[in-house]
C-alpha cells in the first residue's frame, strides 16, 4: 500500500506504521479478546485484518479534489439537474470502527461545466472509505463537488444503517439514519429542493440538515 498523499496533514506528520507493526497490534487485540493468536484458526488473521484495512480505508489514498478536476464544457446549454441516485457504499464509523452500509444520492445544477457520472460515484467512495460519521461524510461530498465544479447548487442525501447501533450497545436493527446537505439553489429554492427529493424518492427530507 502506498504512503498517504500529502493532501492529508495527519499522514504527513504521523508516518504510517509498518505492516508488521499493524499485524502485531491485531495479535494484541486477539489476546485482549481472550483468544490465542497462535492457534491454527487465527495464525493468518493479523495479515487478513491488515489487508482488509487497506481496502476499508483506501479513501485516504485519494485526493477528492484531484479526482473531480476533469470536467467538460460542451453541454449544449444543458442546465437542468444532474442526479445520481441509489449509490451503495460501505464505510466505518470512527467511534467503534463498525460498518456503516447505505445508499447515497447526489445532484448538481450545472454552471457551464459537467463531470463524468463515474466521478460522482467515485467521490462518494473516496469519502466512504475513511473513518467517518455520516453527517460529516454528507457535507464532505457536497462541498467537494461544489468547490470544484462551481455549479448553481449541489445536494447530497445519505441513508444508512450503522452496525455500531445494530450489533452492539442499544441493539436496534432496522433503524436507518437519514442526512442531507444542500448548497446554493437546492438550499435557497424550495421548489428545486422538492423536485430533487421527489426524484430520489426521499420526500421525508423536507428541509436541509446543517447550517
């Protein structure tokens, strides 16, 4: 796994431990849980966990701004909403490192420039594959699109289940958390916001969440 990119100040100031150090930490956790990391079934577990973490948190390796840089200006005057909905993602909560699994919907109103739809899906993936809270992730996605594309407006809605709530603590399965962040026309124009929410089937979100 390559070193974290300079766009992450924490990674620059705190060099990443070696793979061997990470595996030793997993062995410690196994012992703390009450099992023997040297028994047959657990011998390869530290290596597997470290490789899984490389996948879970690959979002730290990508710069979302750089990802969104390639845009297109040949739109023939298209100025209606661009919406990508039902984008499944998997993340991990930063409080318990338990899975967050859900779907995201994003939209923007073009202002001269558009971006490939795969990049919209990728930006969600970049932020999801980090230690997260859903509220922050919602804002990060919308803000990144807004800052790079400079559109007339951006909207992001996320609905997800948090395993830190379903598999531990309060143990309440089937509960979904819904967050939204609206910028520009989606915040200032109720008609635009309602149209977007209707098109993604989320009429329950009647107003933007956040400042």
